[in-house]
C-alpha cells in the first residue's frame, strides 16, 4: 500500500458546521491510515480561514477550496449545519460544493449536508437520507429527491448520504471497507469502539410522531382516553361509545384528521408507552407488553420490529437509563 498514491479526502467546512459531522469521519479515515490505508485528509473552507462550528469550537483548515490539489479527489465529504436553511441560502457555499463535487470520484454527506447536495442538484432523482428530524423537510423542500427515513446511510451511484451526526462514522467505515476490505475496516471500528455495522436503522432513535391532539372534539376525547390508559383493552366500538359516535364515523375522523386508522393510533400510543417502560424500568418484556396493552411479548416484538427495526430487548439495552446502568456497575 505504501507505494500507492494517497486517496484524497476533502472535507468541506464552513461557519456553523456541526462539529461531529466533521470530526467523526476524519477520525475514521486517519485511524485507517494506522492500519495500512493511505488517506490524505484535508479540511478546506471557502476562504481558507479557520471556521467556528455550531458548538463554538474553532476548526483549523489547510486552505481554501481553490487550493484543492489538481486531479480528481477520491472523496468529497459535505457535513451539515443545524440551521440548514442558512447553509443552502449561501449561494457561494452551494456553488463551491457543486464545483468540488464535479471533480470528485465519490461525494458523501453527513446529516444536514444532504440539503447542500440537494440544493446543488446532486440528489435529483436519487435516493437519499438525512437526520430523522429532517427527512420530512428534505422531502418537502426538494421533491425531486427520493427521501428515505430509516437507513443510516444510502448509496445511489457515486453519491452517498448519511443520517444524523454520528452516522457519518458509519458512512466513513463503509467507505474504508469499500476501499480496503472488511478486515481493515473492522480494525478501525474496534479501535474506535463503534459498531462495524450499526444494528437497526435510525428509526430506533426517532421520536414517535403520534398525534397528541385532534382538531375535532371527538378525536380529542378518544385520544385522551387512550393516552390515559394505553394498556386498557380498547376496541374501536368501545372508543366510539366513549365519544358517543358510531364506529364508522370515528374511523372516518381518524383517517381524515390524524392520517391513520384507530388501530394504528392505538398501536403508536402503546409503542410509546412500551418504550418508556423499557427505558426507565426493570419489568420483564412480558410484563411491559401487558402494561402497555400489547398483550403478549410476541405481539410487542412484531410492533417494535415493524416500527423501529429492532426487538424490545435490544431497544432496552441501547436506551435504558444510564444512571441505572452506572448504579448497577457500582453495586457489582
């Protein structure tokens, strides 16, 4: 490997950029060099001056975009900033990204960096992903982009987009594996103490989007009833009687105003309840299934797999209170 020319990784940085969007991938590529890779990683800003990240940390750069070395860069990495509208409103920034991308062998974005690629027209007709909180905004702002909600990263041709913040590490590990094979990438993952391939998609991290209030008084009454006791054996007929309407009318109201069926709404509320119980408590999975209204652990497991892509036991292992975990370690 030592005789091969370096693979140039150009990281675009600018004021307001998200710090971990930059440092996570950089750490992966530079760690890979210790295992036999040959990446030349450079941070470039529009003017060649240092930039201040969204967290206030100053990043030093090696030069401006104009100072990018001649030839075809191996990888262009485009991070994002929390306020993506300010980023895409900077036409010089967008034009600079587009110009650098035209000469790169592959282009990758992290988190809200997908908005810069979309504004530059690079995602038109392509599959793409961004942070779970922003997927709806990306789809609305750029309808020609085929936005996906769950993947940690998506590759469509020579363009790769990744989900929120730390997903840039997953993306970079995948690129290292593509360049140098699984063994080298696995060594990097072990050194950085991260998953080689993150289990499950980003849905497991997302906040549930269950409607909290209905515009219609009938919906509000039914939603309040369900939220008050998700574990109760609610049926469509019983909920309709609670609201003094027919089951058919209640179904129509939910479809029209909540965008889902009564059954889907009920499962969403029960899923939220189960998540909270798994995160904060020590009850068995079977007990949580009963408390949250699923009835059996198998029914709850299917709901978790469908909505979040992981099993309840895996969800608890990843998201339970760290205070409880630290207390148990101390007690042991």
